[in-house]
C-alpha cells in the first residue's frame, strides 16, 4: 500500500530513494511489490481462501468495512466454516450487498484480484508483501487481526518515498506522557512541533505550529475499536482546523485516505515503508524506509523526521515506564483517550497477550541508544527537557 502525495512514479524512480544499506533483498521486495500491483488488473477484488467461522462473521464484515473505507467499490469473496462461498460488496466502508459466491468466482478473484490471506511462510512472506498478504483469518481474529489492514490498497506502491529536508533549526518532539503538557510553556510557544498519535485531540495543541503528526501503530489507531474510531475522528477534525504533514505506515494508506476523504490531503501525506529487511534509519534523508523492529512511534518515525528536517531536537512528554506501571507507560489525560483504551484490548486481545512490558522497555532503550548516537554523530543536538524513566533520555537531561 505504498504511496506518496508528491508524485506518481514507475519502478525506476521507486528504488531511487533506497540507500545501498538496504541491500539486494530490499530492492527485490520493492520490485516485486510493484509487479504485484501490475498483476492485479481488478484491484478492488479481494479473496480470502481461508474459512471464516460463523461466530466471527459479523466481526469480519465490520473489520472489512473499516479496512476498505477508502474504496469506492470493493468485493470480497470468502468461504465460511462449512465450505460455502460468500461475497460481500462494500462502498466507502459500508457493506452494500451480500450474495452467494462460488468456487469459480473465488478462482477469478485469486487470479485477477488480491489475495488477502495465504499460507506462505519464511522468505516468500517478505518478498510478496501485496499480492500475498500473510495472515490466516481463523488465527488473525484472535491474534492480531489488525494486520489485515494492509489489504486496503488499490494503487499500491505508486509513488516516491523521497524526503526533502526543510533545513529548520529547533523543533519539539512531543510524546503523550504526563509531562507532555510542558509543551505549553512559553519557552516553546514559537517552536514547530512533531506530535504523535492521540496528541491531536488537544485543542490547545492545535493552536500551536504543528509541523507533523506521526502515527504507525495499527492495533491502536487503524483498527475497529472505539479507541481507533475516536482517534480517526480526532485526526479528521484536527486536519480540518489546520494542515500538517502526516507520517504513517504506508500499509495503512487506505485507512488514512478514507479518514481524510474530501479534505484535499494528498500533498500532506508522508507514507513510510516499514519492513524487516530495511536497516534502522535514524534519518529519512535517503528515503522513508524503516526497520520493522525499530520499536515504537518515537524511534520509527519521530526521531528520523526530526533529524531529517531540524538541527536541534527538544524532547517533551517521553516519561517512560516506571517500575510500578504494568503497561507501556503513563499518559497525559489531555493527549490520550484514557476511557477508551480498554476497547483496544477487547478488540485485539492477542496483541496484548504477547507483550512483556518490561522487556519492551529494555528493547526500546537499546534501540534508542543506537539511534540517538547516530543522530548526534551527524551533528544534530538532542535535549531531554524533563526527568524521565528512559535511561538513554535521562543521560540527555541537564537538570532544572
């Protein structure tokens, strides 16, 4: 689902932003992704070969409507647990029809449309990111159905991932921790802000100079939970008030575009190609390519965006996880939908079942150490503006 607001491009332009560090495997993946798009002459046809249980049928339709909300028309053919074929029709995120399917129609969708679910493993899984999107619905519903979001592309990989530095001086990188409200101090009133996630729910923040919003986490922001819906509603409302760059996982292009439909958003969209075979990118000067294991929104997007466009990064709202918190970290009420957070766990229980919060924090700090060192070696200054539980950031706090 890789696309860009700036231009449409062919395969040769598609690889120009990749540095030599991505390697042959990354280049092959890019080219196969483009080939995958060409192999789908009817891109609004989708096929799900795995059987869908009757107990999750309603949930399946609800999620499909969410994931295909950017499409004027789409057809999804599937099999239920009895082996009977079904076909649902969707229009801009609404189910407009249901009718019986057939083995022949499934074959046509498999050949001409897009396969949403296929039991490929290993390297094939990484080489065919669009034509073969690797999930099995019977597992995905319980364990991470949010990954299904990647299926919503109609024009996948149709643009350049180049990023042109703006040459700015200082910028605030704003997290959503309890200290985030420090951003309203007079000392930061004139500085541009790189915000993240639900921070755009703050009306006070919308009065400031928002340079960019970064959002990558599909489970929280691209899913079908009440929390995800609230975020996307806040994003649309904020974008109507003021325009800002939006950095997001390119696999979620359909959902982002569906959320902002009719708001003339294309020039503001900045998709990031996230994959396991890209190196850890501390800057996007060579293109918006990022390693999937780079951690969270701070390390995957905010730091690289800041280091690309500015010379001094002031960090606010990155409080980290204290020992008494059994979660990722605490949040500021002004920047978070606290009351709706439980709906994410209800909607994606498998996502939380696999999280070890202490191990996550340790890994996050390790990635930070590598990334911050590389950014500083390139001449970018990093200042932690308040106390924090994150060791690498604490080293960059100079005190009151």
